C-alpha cells in the first residue's frame, strides 16, 4: 500500500475544483461576436455560403429556391495544450497547494483560448472565399458594394460613417441586408476614446460644447489582445442576428487531465506529476458585411 496515496488523491480533487473555478470565472468576449459550431466527432467544419441572403418575398408563382453556392468556408481543427509539472516530494509532504495558482492559470488560459482565436481571426483575416481580402473597399455582393475597412482613426465621424455604411449594405439581389451594428471592439489604448464617444453627453467641436452624436450608438468592449501592431484597430460588429462575423470551431473544450498516480512512469522515473489542459478548435472571419475594421 502506498502511504502517500491520500496526498495524491487530495491533490487531484483540489486541482480539479481549482481548474474549474478559474475556467468558469475567466472573462471572455467571443460569445458576443462569434458563431460557435463544431463537435468532438469531427476535425473539419464547413460553412456553405448562401449568396442570396434570405428574406421573405411575396409568394407569387412557384417558390424561388436559393441554392448554397459551391464555395465554402472550411476550418480544420488545431490542437492546443499547456502542461505543468508538480514535484513528487511536494505532494508527499502536502505542499502541493503552493502550485494551485498554476493550475488556476491552466483553467483561465483554457477558457480564454477562444477569445485568442476569435481576435486572431479578426486581426489576421486573409483572403475570403471570393479570393479578395476579407477587409476590402471593393467587395461586391451582386451589384452591391460591401466596403468594410478604413484607415481612419477612431472618432465620432469615422464611427458614424462606418455605422451608416454597414446599415446601408444590400445583398446579391439588391435587397437591404438589415445590418445593425451593435458593438465596438477596441484595445486598451482606445478604451478612453471609445468610452467618451459612446457615453459622454457632450463633445467639443470648434471650441464649443455640442451634443455628442455617437452617444449610446452602440456598446463597446475592450479586448486585451488588441495591443502592439493592433493597438489602433477598431472593429464595429453586428451581433444581434443569427449570423455572426466570426465562425468559431469548438471541437473540444479545454479540460484538465493528468499523469499523477504514484505508479505512473513520469512519477516513478521523473519524480514529478504532470497536469495538463488540451483543446481543439479554430476560427475564421466569416461574413464581411457583419464587421467593419478601422485604424489601418
């Protein structure tokens, strides 16, 4: 009988609770602007593109059937992991509690993986399924132009312009798409500007105080991932519809696993227990008319 088994069992139970508590408490943004799909049984996710976005028409004659185009947005899952080692002697002497913060970090990073993938999909959006840059000034839906980018810095005029432009988008059949921007996403360096634009009742214009035209226009969210080269980026997104601008593939949610039995090889030979988190997924920018990028 292993006289230290109780310590190993207590450690695993405590770490599982610590991991889950940190996982559940981690702040995330992706739920607001991502369509979440995928499951553990599939490694590939495909989203057919409906060129004629649906709307109700008067039923005259036969039904007009909208076909899914042959072009598809295809995502292949990517694997992610993070692993820590706990010295065996610290377990045997009941000092494993000092590593609880590291286990909590595993939980937090596991929950926030999806924010990372979602923001990477925004900042690094490559060419879309039409072989044109996802953020473009010249994209066409039929005869309708879908301009969703600008180099303008965040300001009342640039925000209003982006809002009005998105609201005027039409689909391939010329029918208004009914886009209603709802959220402005910025990084920490633009937090103050976003707050003033969307919360202040008045603004200064030509030395005079005037009503703020963008007050309560949308809500704003701050992503700590929009820093460095992306510090001046701002994204106006429409989040209230069935479709969202980012497609997030969740094949497997992050979970805590371990090699922590006293008889495990790493414990016996390496004198350490291993705790790790793993997840599978991916993300991609999905619908250009639902997100507008400014700042570069």
